[in-house]
C-alpha cells in the first residue's frame, strides 16, 4: 500500500548551510532509493496547503485529493495538489539537473530553484524568490516568482511550445551556466539569459495542478 512521506525540518535547517561540494549526486525516488530526511518539504506562500509525497514502488507522487476530476485538480482544486521539496543543502556554481518525471492529464511537474527559504507564520518552510521550470502538455514554461513586503508576484521569464503527452516518462534537463539557463526535454532545447539567477541555489521538484510522478534526479556540478 502506498504511504505518505512527510518531512518537516525545523528552523535550524532554514539557516544558511554550506553548499554541496560533491561533483554529482543522484537519487532514485523508490523505497530505499532516497532519504526523505535529506530533503525539506516547502510550501508555496500563495496557498495554505502543505502537501506531502506519496511513495510508490517506482516513484513519488504529489498528494492530491481523492475523487476529484483531473480538470478540477488543475482548476478549482489546484491549490490542494501542491507538494514541493528541495535538497537540504544548497548548490553553488554551474549546475546540470536531470529529473525523470511524468504528468497525468495536462500538468505540471517542475524543477524548482530557490536562492533562500523563509517560513510561514506557523514556522513551516516556505518559498520566497524562486524559479520554476515547468513541464505541461504544451511544452515548458520558466516562471520567476518574487516576494516583497509579504506579497508574491510572478512572471513568465521564458517558454517553448511543443506537444508533450500525459502518462509518459520524460527527462527534463536544466543547465545553469552563470546567468544562462537552458532546458531540454524530448529533443527540444531552449534557453535565456537572466541576470537575477543567484550564484547559490536550493534545488528540488514540485508537483502541482494535477497528479505528477517523479522517478529520479541527478545534480552535477
């Protein structure tokens, strides 16, 4: 039986951490293939929901409400589908991230990059400024989320349109070289220059706006 994996790391892990120095780290999101305690569950400042992962035999999936249509999961119940985590230590310098993922229906698994983490009023880890490289049925969007004066805003920083299929495993590769970010999936590659990309980042994955699956992840410096 699938079971929910809940990781909650206290404020001490939200303090500045030494960046990862290893050349490559890899995880398989199978039972025993990763250690949830090495990751931080993070909520969105735009919603109250604090999602958990559901462990499957070959992947993890974001927690979604039962008996809700796929259309409602990306519509009026979208805020109840958000589950996100980052590796507990930040990475610095140029990076290559590769995540094998899939979406059911239309959207929207993603790689998340966060220069720093905050906390909500209950002390739960919460994003501040962060970047999302988001996969959906019509391609990839790059979103830049900002946080100022306890208010959130976001903009589409880059995008590429091409068809992607539901219930299909894809490997999303994101490369950061200085201020250049590029994304590759299913034979398509695009990139852009973003002067706001920080030199040090927490990296992780988010499932939202539907049922998403994550099979593995690799980070290479």
